[in-house]
């Protein structure tokens, strides 16, 4: 097949030279091609108007418009595809991919066929509908010049980034790493290491081993290989050599993976010092260094410094790279992630969208690199409580990956986990469980048995089981996650703290408060040993310990822990961050239980004010605040206010949540109690019946909560 392709290309080149000998005087002309496209691909084409379009095969065209239009119409008649008529303007006077008139050798001579060689690149012009039913479109293209500035700039940068200096087996192994075939790549590099005579070559190979181990999820081994490479580098390289900077960068990356963020930052800063001394201020490698430092600061919850460094990286890339370069998309995504963590959802969405737009202009519509951008946008919608849009974007990411990867590729598992999280937030536990189990099955097929990603899936499954009140399965899943992480990560890694935290939550649900306290204190201890004093995960630990103390009726310690959580959050977050609202909410609940209703009302109103500023008007967390305030008003005997706030909570949940979501049961119950206190028994009955209907649909027939609903109705 390779010989045929080469011969055909050579033949086109020869014919082109014969037919267009006087290039400078040749007149422009238009050729046509009719074919079908999916509606998704057409939408993608419309979005990339003004950009470049590459045909990665030989293109058959005709000088006769009606012939090509017939092809487009026939495609519409036999499929669900949209008919596309490409009108391609050709200027023979400019150097480009070769093309030739093959009418003399074509079977269909009347078509006046013009054949283009592979990898012809066109600029997309106007796109217009040419019939009334929106199924036939004309796309105007212009064949680009070989020295088109945008194409040339992008090609040069890509060429530099695909290891042009490597040869033979070395390049094959790098390709295998790109494809995720780490075991095969390792076998090749094991052989290369045995044949490697020089220290300089060993530096490179140990670095590659580090990459392989990262891909396998063996982060400690990755760090070890990077360290071996670094030790050799220090012996033979000067302290200002940029290769030594790369060595610092790799070790920083390994420390970031194993959760040692302070050491990661230290090595990234050493890398930056060398880069700043040796390269121009607008060199792309400098942007990479700033980007990595930004990631370390982000992991440490220092979002202002994270944002500062990511913006520096973006400024350099905007000056040094083509406007459609993938690294610009990376910078936009990173800034979007920081804004997301700062709960600046509008800016986060804006930057994620910019990243997606760049990728849509330069990549095919089913390219896997589009998936992370769809995921980023989906995560923002998920955080904002817009679960329908979150599901839409997560499913787009899954669809792209389904077209690009095998059904058991690890990235497919990521998509299933994301979709599962949205279903969980929607209260659809059966679909959530289905997605998380699907993710786990994929990971079990393709990853090492102790890979940390398996722990992530087990944790997700445990969270769902906990909300389903299946505590034995919840506990089992979280303990599996913990065991996996203990095998692969250092004993003070923050992920271990998260696992202990999850197990503690299950024990709390089981009312086993002594074990809950033990697990949450273990999580706090790990975080205190591995994180800066104002790190936000510490606030999470104090928050959880406070909840356990509250359940144990130790309100003084509960208040103390929640106030510590609030203090950390006030020092680290913007004044309207939703985590602050959570702290005020928890403190308000403690005051409520202690009978201090004035302070309870004050704290819950602060929580509501923050949530009104930073969340959409129908976000479920607003319903939580309205509900809590209603409970306080009920306690102080202000029944009209209690009913009003309870109705607000119910209204939001009816708008934002599926009709059988458990939180609706709570709102119906609370509203029913308000109606009952005011003597409106008919409305109270309606609310209790609505709560009962949800429980009948979602709970086992012998569940305790069903008995509560029947009793509430009987007591009216």
C-alpha cells in the first residue's frame, strides 16, 4: 500500500509539472467536491470559518459543479448525513500541494476530474445553505500557499515538539509512550539502556523511564528514575545548562504527583532560575516553567500566585506562538481551572471556552484533545448546579473519546466517572453507580492493579453507597481505595487523608462516632504534616471533625473546629466563596442545636448572602440556606417567615433537582410541618403525600423512612 501511495503522489507531481509549466501566468479556477458530513462535523466546520482545513487523503474533484452537486444530493438520499458541496478556489501560480487533471486516465472522462495529493490544506471561507431543508450546504475553500504564515508557524512548532533528533528504536519507543503502551516502550528502553555507553544518553533514558512510570501510575518509581537522571546531570553539566533545568523540572513533576507540593515548587523554581538566565524573556520554555509553578501553587491552594504564574505563561505564549497553538489552549485551561477553584465561575467558563475554541479551529471534531476542554466546561456547570449542561458537556467528552479510543481506554473511565458524579448530584444513584462501576471495570482491564486511578473509582462508588444508606458496601469501597493508595503513595500523601475522610463520613452515617472521629483526626494529622497551615484541605478536616463532635453533642468542640475551618477559609478564599457559606452554615446549625437562635439566624443569613452572590438563583445550596433559616424562624415562633423560607427552598429544589431527589423529601416534610403549625392541614397533607411518593419510588419497601412518612400522614 505504501508503494502505491508513493507512486500515485509521484505521478500527480509529474502531471502537475507538465500541465502548469507557466505557473506565473496560470489563471485561478474553481473545482468542486460533493460528499456527506454529519451534522456535528458541519457545526464544527462552521465554527472554524476562517481557519484551516486539512484533507488527509487524496481528493477527487471535478470542474463541473453539477457533477459534484449530484454526489452531495445522493449522499443525503441514502443516509442521515448533510450534503456538502465544497467549492475550491485554486490559484496555480502559488506553491501548494500538487494537483493534476486526470481526465485522460479517469474512467469517468466527462467529470473532468482534478486529483489532489494527500495533505492538501485549504482556508475555510463562507459557508452557506443552498436548499430550504438545511440538508445541503456549500462550503467555499481556497487552496493555501505552502508558505501561508499561520500554517508555516504552526508546522514549525509542531516539528520541534515531536523529537526530531531521535532515531530508530528511540523514536518508536516515544511513539509507544504517546499511545499509552508503556510496557512495550519500557522493553525497548531496557534494551537501549544495555547498549548505552555514555552518561549523556543515560540521562535521557532515565528521564524516559520516569515518563513511563508516571504513565503506569508508579509515581515513586518515576521520582526515583528522575533522581538518577539528575545525579548524572549534576556531574557532567554546568549549573547553568538548560538540560539541568529540564532535570529539575522532571523531579518537580514527580513530587507534584506524589503530593509533596513544597518540594515540587522548590524544584520548579530551580528550573526557572536556569531558564531565566539562559533564554530570552519570550522563549516558550520560560512559559512552561511559569505554568508548572502555577500548577504547584494551585495544588497548595495559593490561587493568587497560581493565577499570576499562569498569566505570565499565557503572555509569553501569546507573543511567541501562533494564535492557534495548542499551548495557548493549555494556558487558557489552566487559568480556567484556577478561577474555578476560586469559585469565579464566569471567568472560569470564559477561559475554558477560549481553550475549546482554539482546539476546535486546529483539530478534527473527534480529536481526543477536545475532551479535556469539554470536561472543564462540564465541571463548571456541575459546580454551579446546572446539571443538565454539565451532563451535556461530559457526554460530549465521552463521545469524542469513543470515536478516538478503544472502549477500555483509561480516558474513557475518566468520562464515566465525571458523568457518574453528575448523576449523583442529581440524586440518580442507580445511574451514578452504573457509571462509576463502568469506570472501574475499564481501569481494572487496562491499569496495574494498584494504580491510584482505581482508588478514585472505588471512592466514587463508596460515596454513592453512603447516600443510598448501604453502609457496608460504602465502607468496603472506601477501604479498598485506602489500601490501593497505601500501596502506591507516601504515608503523608493528601489523597490518603481524603480516603480517611471518606471512611469517617461513612462511620458518621452509621452513628459510629468514635471511629468517625478517629478517621477524621487521622486525615487531619496527614494534612498537618504535608500541607501549609492555611491549606484548604485542613479546613475540610476541621469541618468534618466539627460535624462529628456536633453529632456527639459536644457542641463546644464542634464550634471550635468549625471556627478553625472558617478562619482558614477566610485567610485563603475570596469573601464570597461558597466554602465560607458552608462554614457559616455549619456554625449556624450548631447554634441552632444549642438553642442560640439569634446567632444561628445571623450565621445562616451570612451563608445565604454569600450563596446569593456567587451561585445561580436556582442552585441547590441556596435551598439549603433557605431551609435552615426556615427552621430558625419556626423555633422562634415566626411561622409566616418560616413558611416563606421553606417554600423558597422547595421551589428551588423543584426547579433544580430531578422529581425523585431525596432533598425534595426534606423540603416537602419541612413545608408540611410549617403548614401544620399554621393549621393548614390540607396543604400539610399534600406535602407529606409528595414526600411519601418520592420515598416509595426510591427506597426499599421496608425502609425506615417510609414508616416515618406513613406516621406523619396518620398524625394529621
